[in-house]
C-alpha cells in the first residue's frame, strides 16, 4: 500500500516534468533501461549499500546514467531516489509511469488469466468487450494459470472480474457450508 502510494507520487512528479519537456515517451524508455540495469547487475547491491558514502554511490549512479545515455531529467530523478533511499521502489515507479503514459494516450491495460493461452479471436473479442466497458483502447497482457480449472480472471482499471471455475466452486462450497 505504501509502496503504491510512493510510486504513484514519484512517477506523477516525473511525468509532469517529462510532459513539460515534451519527453514523456523517451523518459519512460530511459526509466525502463535504468531499471533493467539496476536489476540485472551488481549495481543494486552497490547503490543500496550504506557502507559506501552517499556521494560515492551518487557518482557511480551518474556514471552509469551517462553510460546508458539517460537524459538529465532521468539522471536527476534517479539521484533523488538514491538520496531518499527509494531506489527499491524503481520497478513500481516505472510501472506506474507506464500506466500514466497509457492513460494520457487513452489506453488502459488489462490482464487476462486463463488456464492456457487463448486463441487470437477470443482475445480480440475480449479486447472489444473491455474496450466497451472502459471506453478506452485496451492493451491486453495474457497469463496462464492451470489451477483455474477453467474460465477467466480479468483485471481492468483496478477491478478484478473473476469468472474462474475455481472461484465458482469455492463460492458453492461456502454456500453449502452456510446451508444455502
């Protein structure tokens, strides 16, 4: 909960700065490159280690930012996160930032969980239904979960629509236990 709130606050501030500079999309791409470098190297261990002086960690961060060819906006943003000991929130901030870009473009993301991959035609029908429901263009992310037994779970704009067999069986079990 706190992580979501902090992530939204930081990503909103960065989004406003990027929008003023007309660099929303490129800033998002740079952020994703930054989080990728942070997660896939010893950089995370070094930058989060308080045994190193803050200034030393900051110099390392700036050097890495320059090698990744990040803009000053992103470089300063990452330095701010380092100073405030918020780099661990970076993946969540990037996700929140990406949602803001999509929202500004009139897109919304939906996650569809099924027992197996859906056929393209089914996915398109779902996309159309979700478009009508949300009033926005929908970007679909599919996941598989064989434990569902059947049906779908759809997550859209913070709401979960659970039509899985597993959930239906659980509801029936609860009604039987209560005596209908």
